C-alpha cells in the first residue's frame, strides 16, 4: 500500500465520520485526492462502516472473551458455536484459531455478572467442552474500537 493511501486509510480507521476535507487538512493533501483514495479503499479494502456504542448507556456492563478447546474445531464451529451465536444475540464474535492451548473463541456482551454466568453455563453445556473466560468491564476507559491501536501503529 502506498504511503499516501496508507495515511488516508489510518485516518479513516481512527474516525470514519471524519470528512474528506478534514482528513486532507490533517495530511496536507487535497480533498479530491482524499475522496479518490477513499472511493478506491471502499471498493477493495473497507467492507463497511459501523457504530461503536458506549455500552453502559445501553445496559451492557461486561464483555467476556471465552476460550475453548474443541475436539473438532471445524465441526464445532459449524454446528455448536454458530448455532449458539444465532440463539444468543449477545454473542458478537466467534472464531476458530490457536493459542493458550485453546482453539476457539467466543466474545459476548452481558448486562451484569449473573447474565455472564448464565451465558458461560449455557456455552459449556451446549458445546460440551470447557471454556476459560476473561471478563472485562465496559467503562469509558474500555472502548471497543481500533483508534488506540491505529494511533500506536502510526507512532512506529
């Protein structure tokens, strides 16, 4: 990726609502250049724009990262985890992978600790394997976005 395209891409990642004019001012390039680059990125690189809510305002106090060891990750992903994700609207991400001696992850949102315990019990019963969980509170200090990571990448 060319430097100018990369710069525009990172500015969009930091704040996709930022206007092309503001991005141009930040980067010291013309607004039509930013618009042209954004359109190319939207065709090939940027899949969609999404809202990142402030979770406590909508009654979500906890995010759980649940790591499991599946006998057959491909089958378990297709059957158990996808079925669980469909039946539980609080599941926001599932994937197979490798690490921490586990091979799948489920990320879910919870209104309180009781809701989290019920979710973890259900996932353990439904998938018939043990899940270890990492629980994070949702506060102003814990936002679920990429802006901090992007800013740190740009500093390197």
